[in-house]
C-alpha cells in the first residue's frame, strides 16, 4: 500500500472514529422518545388481538382473563424496559469494541506513515 493510500485510510479511520463517538448512546440521546414509545406500547399491547385464520381473531391478553388490564400493562412495561436495557448494554459494548479496533488501526497507520517518512 502506498503512502497516499495509507494517509487516505488514516483519514477515513479518523472519520469513522468521530462517527462512532457521535452516534453513541442512542437511547440516552432520545430518552423522551423512548419513554413515550414505551408508554404507548404498554397501554396498547395488552389489548392487541393477534390475527389468526381467515375471519377469525385471537384473544388479547385482557380477554384471555389471565391478568387484569393493570397487571398486563405493568408486564408490558417491564418487558419493554428490559429490552431497552439489553439493547443499551449490547450497543455500548459493541461501540467500545469498535472504537478500540479503530483506535488500534489508527495507531498502526500513524506508525507506518511515520516510519515511511523517516
């Protein structure tokens, strides 16, 4: 790889690092949207009727009679919150791993360019 290609690769790597840093913490940056979506989901999900065969409709959680509407809403809220938490942890881990790899690539490219210039 020529020095010009390495410099372009270094510049692209720097832009990738900046992009990853800018896009981190999606849930925290959009916290109000996530909360509103969770509230809407929690109130809507217990009353949703699944589609079945032709012209038949299934029973919702409330119609099935296993739980009251209030407990169904709480169950949906807990499920939504746990999924958001899992997404947050996994995306944070992936972002850190990606940043680590990009920083290592940046250091290697800078070292190779420095060795070439000497």
